[in-house]
């Protein structure tokens, strides 16, 4: 839009998700609350939502 190159980090969402997982998951390396949907993004586990 502004004809300027983006100089930020393209993985900023992934970094935020990792930080959230470290705070809410029992085992962040095997997440149960926030699931990765490859090619799409992330979602909350439908089975854990009441």
C-alpha cells in the first residue's frame, strides 16, 4: 500500500502463539488448547470449549 518493503518479522503470529501456549498449556510441545491447522493458521480445540 505504501510502496515500502516490510522490514518486520513474518513469524510474529507464530511467536505470539508460542508465548500464549507457554502460559496456558500443561505441555506446550503437545498443545491441547490451541491447535495448529497447517496451511490455514490456528484454532481453539472445539472439544475443550463448553
